[in-house]
């Protein structure tokens, strides 16, 4: 059984009373547990809209989305939020860290929504920071960290709930080449540990880190390419 299965998914945005825009057109997709997939396309291709649906941040206009066997296409927002917190971790290009908050507190934030006690939140956040090589930065604020370190904090935050799936949206976009390579190595290590990684990028070179590449253009999947050599 697929971990993620999309069948004839469409997404239409109502721009005004008469004008609509179809961002996704009849998307079919199967992602297995433990896959490392790159969704690749230029700006405006629909890849971010696709990520929002896959990540339970938005609903499809039509079609079905089964996540781990459950049809999530029409679930209410509060149910989607609960599933998202349990099953999904996000890593964003802009890090999305709280500037006045320490690394530990940033990483622990998703655990608040899970009802985890303050003491356990701190322990789990420190363990997640240890796993990305930041055991000496628990109390540092984002402004005291390099871009690469901020992205590692973001990866630790994505890991702290022990999710099945990590979505990495242009994770190297704001990093220099060395820091970007380090971030990708972390994602590859997480994949080796059994996580399902979904990388969203416009960069074909970055996409080659994945084992399967799905190309999106004008809201449609133009081709899929698997690479079993990696």
C-alpha cells in the first residue's frame, strides 16, 4: 500500500467572481514509505500547491488523496492539523524560526500542540538538536546562528515529533554551497534511517539527491524518473 496516493487531483483557485485559475490538473501520484522523492519545476509550475496538498495544508478541489490508507481529501481543518502534527515535518527555505526564541524553544514548538509536558518538550528538543550537530547551540537565538545552523534547527524542529514524512521546500535556497551540501547530507541520512523525504525544488542538481524525480509543469506531471542506483 502506498504511503501517499493521489488520484485525479485538481486544484482550482477562484481569483474573483468570474475568473478562476487551475493550478493542478489531474495529478496521479504514488509515493511508498521510505522513498526519497524530488518534486521539480520552475516558479509557477504548481509544485508549491502540490506540496500544500500533500502536506495537509490545503484541500484538493477534486480527486482523492489517501495518506497511509486514509482518505484525507475532505477532512476538516482541525483533523488535518492533528494528522499533520503526528505524521509530517516541514523544512522551509526561509527557516521560519521565531527570532526572539532559543533553538531549543523553536524546536520544541510543535510538541506544544501535541500536549507534551514542558520537561519532555525540552528533552526531546535537545535530543533533536543533538542529532543535527547543534548540542552547543541550545540557547542560541536565530540571529546568533549562521544560515546553515538555522536550517539545521529547522530540520531538528521537523524531526521532534518523530514524523513519517519530511517535506523539504527549497531547503538549500537561502544557503551557501557548503551549508546547502550539509543540509542535503542531513536529509539523506534521515532517509537512510527510514524516513520518507519529499524534496520540493526548482533546481535539477539538488533534485539528483533524490531516488525518484517527479517533474511538474503548468500544473501537470510531465514525467517521473526513478533511479535505483542511489
